[in-house]
C-alpha cells in the first residue's frame, strides 16, 4: 500500500518550501488511497519545541492536509539504538574522534590539493588502545556509517536517473558524541519500519538519499521511491533560504490568503501544467502527477496568491462567510446584501472591514474641483428615500436630464462623492444598503 510521510523538524514554523514537500506527499498518498503520516523529527531535544509541533498541526489543518497518524521520533529512540547495534555488528559502523577543527583542517588540505573534501576514514585504522586513549581525552566519538565505495543509483520521480559515486561522499555521522541519533539514521529506520513507499523531499537531500539507500540496504529494508523537488526561489530567481522565515504559512494566513489559493498554486508551481484554481481538494488530488514536475529552480511570488484568493471569494456563497460578516457587526438583515455588493470588490476577507466602515460611517467624499457644482446639484435632486434597487437609476436619470452629463462624467463623480472611492460595488445595490444601515444607527 502506498505510504508517504511529511517529516518536519519542530524547530520553527512551516513555510512555503515545507508546504511543497507536505503537499506532494499528501497528494501521492490520497491519489493512491494510501496512508499519509505526519512524522515529527524531534530527536534533538535542544532545538525541538512543543509549541512548533502544535503550530505545524495547526497550519496543516488550516490547509486541510489531514494525516492518518502522527509518529514522533523522540518516542522511537530504542528502535534507532537497535539499528545502530546491528550496523555495529555488521562492521558498517565505526567510531571517530576528530574535533570539528581537525575535520576542517583536513577539508582545507584536500581542497588545496584539488581533491574532493571527503572524510579520509583515518578513524578506521585506530587500534583499541588508541580509541581508549581518545575516549578518555575527548569523550565518546561520533559514529560513522561505512559506505560501500560503489555507484549509488536510483530512478528519481522528478530528477530521472541519478547516479552518485559513494567515494565522493563522506561516511555520514549517524550518532553524535553525546549519543544523539541524527536524522539520517532515524529517518531510514522509520521509513523502513513504517513501510514508507514514496519519499518526496527537497533536492537539498539528494546526497542524503544516496547514503540512506546504502543504510536501508544494510538494514535489509526496502528502498522506497525517491523524488526530489527543486527548491523555491524568489520571483527574480534569488535564493529564498534567508527569506523563507517571512513566508511562514501562518503569515500568509494572517494576510488573508485562502487555503485553496495556496494549495492550487503549490500543486502546480514548477510543473509542466498550468496553475488552475481548484475549489475542492479532490480536484487537486485527481489533477496531480509528480512526473510533470521539473528539476529547475521554481520561482515563487507570494503576490500570485492574491488574485487566486480574490477569485475564490468572488464565488463564495453568503452562508460560508456569514460568521465573518456577523463578526464585523453587520446587522443580520443586511448581511446577505452586504456580501453580495462587496465580494466582487475584495481581494481577501480582510478588505470587508473597510467596506463595512464605509457603509456604517460614510466616507469622506472625494470631489474633484470641476465636479463641485455638479455634485451639489445632483445631491439636491437625491430623494429622501427609502431607496430600492431602482432608486439609483431614477436619480441618475434625473441628474442627467438636469445637467446634461452622461456616462462616466455622470456616474463617477457621484460614486466618488458617496463612497469616497473611484471603484467599488454596484451603486444601484449599494444605495439602499447604505441607507438601511445608517437608518439603524
Ligand atoms: N526532518 C527532515 C527535514 O525537515 C526530513 C527530511 C525527509 O523528508 O526525509 O529536512
């Protein structure tokens, strides 16, 4: 059965880059009728925070990316220890004692000699006495996995055939000197024991994948299908790594971005298919095909989310926004009309607030000098009301007769005088609303 997982580390808020990973794994599982696991990669107690675990769940729930179960790496430390023991027994695991400074010197030396900076495996030739002495001097060493020096190959779901020479990669450290199990091992144990069949993650993990394939094979597991999506860049192709913090999902939510706008964009960005606004998750699931994604860096512009958000809102029925509108203080009997006249004129639901203020408090009239007399004459012709949906037509027809103005020269100054703005709702529908709302005050 198809099983995927999204495996964030709870060290910060999810951002659009994480969402790309989460969404692809979610869509693959749902399309296949499989299982989607939310795996919290929290082996590092110093960096992991419970508040981020809660925030991750909240963000995924906001988007409707529901998981079938949650797994926590911090609850599985005994499994990782057992796997480490097996690697030790197989002779694939060795203790190394170099300090970070020593490793750095080795790297510089190799680079200066024009060689790739790969760990030289000096620790492999330490005798037991030397290890004892180093342990006494420096404390426990780190544990490295001994790679087989051969080519590691896989058919990547996005990159196509990948082939990496294991000799060009350092033997990965899987356990730190203080005993902390690192992600590379923990992830492999989880993927194997949880029956994960497909792993989609960022292309920054390609080298990890190479080493993880050898670890999975050493532990007798089944290698899942891997796919590495390209990393996101800013609109000009600039690196987003420093700015991703400002593209947190919760910030987009606070800006009024609609979940389906974000999901529709992310489900297609970087693929050969155009972005299509979807209103249902089932449509996204049906329309998803990882093979359509390319390996080139993918440009992300947060501004693309707003036209999509606006289109979603323009089609939204009143019943779906009744709560938000009531919260603004719009009287129940005027609320459906308020939504009807404003929804075409908002980008996000946050814009409703200023329309509501305009309806309730009126607007500072915006009158150009050359329209002053015209507006005064027109206002003198405006009947007391009550207004109905035809009042605006009757009034403007009368103003037209009296002043000779027509078209834009007739309507625009009146709109600006009444709403303070050059654009906005249909005036015929707005006029009775303004009157009814203000009559209540
Ligand atoms: N916790 C890892 C990360 O956030 C997971 C990577 C993976 O999907 O294997 O980078």
